[in-house]
C-alpha cells in the first residue's frame, strides 16, 4: 500500500521567520499538494532559553500571508494534537527512558562546571573535548554508576541529561532525496543530549524523531544545517525499532548573500536595503525589522521569487501561480548548491505581478492607502486609478505617489514644467480649450480625444504644446498617463475646476 504523503514545517519561536524558513515551508507545501498529501505545522519550542513572545503568532500570520495552507497543527488542530512541543513533555520522557532501557542511551550527571573543566583541560593539551565512547564510562553517567546510585541522584534532585549512546566505529548509510547516498562513520560523532531534567524538555533530536513518528510524517524536508545530524536521526529510528516507518529525508540548500558568499542574514538586508523577513517585526525589546508585505510586495510575487531560489522548473518559465508551482514542483530539481538572493530580481518579480492586476484586484490594495490619506472613494474608482498607472508600478508602496493626482487637485505646480508651459499664449490657449471641453457631453476617453484633436488641428496647434499645458493644470507635474485617461477619470466637472484653478492662481512665466 502506498504511503500517504505527510510533511511538516516545524519552526522554533525564537524570533521572526527568516525567508529561508519560508522557502522551507513553501517546498514542503508544494510537495504535499503535488502528491495529494497533508501539510502539518508543528512549533518546536523546546529551547526555553531562546523563546521569544509573539514569534509563534508571527509564524502563523506569515504563512497565511504567503498562501501556504496548513492542514493540521498549531492553530488548526488535528488528530495528533497537541502540535506544540512544550505541551508534549510527558511523551518525550517516556521515549527517553525507553532508549535507556534498551541500552541506546544513558543518564549523565555532569555539571556545566565539570564539563567546562574537561574542555579547558583538553584545550590546554591541544585537543578538543568530545563526549563520546572514549570518556562516557569514566564520567558521572549511568554507564559507570550503580543502578542504586543513579536512582539516589535522581531522587535527591540532581540535574541530569539523557545522552544517546553512539555506536563505536560504525558506518551509517543514508539516502537523501536531494544529495543522494551519504555515509558517515560514527567514530566522528559524539553522544548528543536527548533530554534535560533542568527544564523537563527534550532536545531537537529526540523531539523531532518522536513527533515525526507519532504524526506519521512521510518526508522530512528541511535546511542543510541539519544534514550533520542525519546519522544520529537514522540511528534513533533504528534504536526505537521504527526503520520501516522512517521518513525520507531531503536537505535544502542555503539561501546565500547577494554576493554569493555565506548565508543570507538580517545584517545583509540592513546593509543593502532589503528585508529578510516576510512581515514587519517588532521584538519584545522594541527592535524592528522590515518585512516584504510592508515594503510593498505581493504575496504571490514573493512566493514566486522564493520558489526559484534553489529549484529549477526545467523550462524558461519564470512567472508561476501557486497552482502552477504545485503542478511543476519536484525535489529532484532542487539544487545541491546554495542559491544567491538577488534583491533587484525580487523587485522585478513584484513588478511583473503588479502589471497583471485588474482594477478589481487593485481596489483592496488601494483602499487602505486612500483612507490613510483622508480620501473616500468607491472600490471602482480606487481600482481604476491604480490600473491606469500599473505599468509604472514596482511595489504597492508606489501606488499613492503614482495615483494621488487622481484624487487630490494640485495646489502647487512643478516649477520646471511651469516655466516651460505656462508662458506666452499657452494660458489663453488653455482657457479656449476649457470652452471646448465644457461643450462636450460624452466625456469618455475616446470621444474627448477625438473632439480635442479636431480642435488642435483646426487651430494648427502643436499636440505636445496642448497636452503638456493641460497636464500642468490637471496633474501639476510632468507625470501620469495619457491626458484623456486623466480627463475621463476626473470627469468634466473636476477637469474644468482644475483648469480654472491654474488660470486663477498661477501667474504666467516671463
């Protein structure tokens, strides 16, 4: 029987979600949907020292904004609840003890001070201390201590950890869906901590193995920083007797700095002027970080851009809908090499998306901007204004600057354009044009243009002379679309009002 595809995105709530984490979530989501599977959101909050209030909520909101739909998990429920690891404490202790009973793990009572001393001694001898098969039976562990002494220490409240008993000199053979067959000798690995009595919580290694098993995860798609841990995870599946249900693994490449060297960080964004988080973030201490949403990016464009950082569709296609990404995605086309982030390419993607939006799609984007500037307008007019100007837009933050003249009449006039156009016979010419416009009943773009052009020809005027002078009156600056788009949008009354205003208020230039 074919196994149901079940993947999980399991971030830690230690701060805002990095775009590298969003890409991991996205690839999991695309893979799940491509194979008719489920997407699970699990919050791995076992590191109590690094927990940041608000981070979990930020993660959930970010995924929603990106259009990454969750089937089970924190905030959604499901048959394997709870999905927050801090609420699963008792489960992990049970499995840690199971490993001890089976001889795959042991108690260790070393204090931080004792371990620091051992590290210092090793360093002074020109060595690196490793907690492994060479030292574990010489230290304060249940491998050396008697059963009675172990029980006595636990009973009196001594702090302890559970460590994995790494086999000696064994080759672990592993398979990765992106990187292929990998082998590693256990002699290079130490005995990792699996559980800590200090906070009654497991480490990542134990928690994620147990949870992935209990939640029936079929594929673990995660960042390459976890590749060195893969031998331990393979061995843990063996230790529990779960090799038959062990998930397949895929380790994603890093997102690299724009320079191509090193992992993309917040510092890179701050230095070069681009966000590295999906949404704006304010830390508990008041520190803020930019977000793609607030910087004016559309979620579809953001996701499209991220999808191609490490994955190649095998065609020349660059613009994808989410459904097209789902239909095209496969792990065998994910690169092993890191993907260089390009801020200008991110803007290019957003511009492509902006240029395809309809008036109806622009309306909900425009309305908050208009309201923030004290403008009341129908959805139809809000959307129409943006649609007229969309070819000049790169980000949603461009929208007010590009469309404001539709809603606010100029009170000042661009000096350079005024000096050029508001002189000689042009004021009188505009006054005459006002009469022509006032006589028009059908103020549609097409009809107004036909009437005005006929008048220009009859008067033997230059088209540029008339249009630029009219632009000065209606827009106040040398920007904007074709003038008949402007007149149609403004309507006759407002068009005449703006012409009257410049004639009354702007003194002709010498």
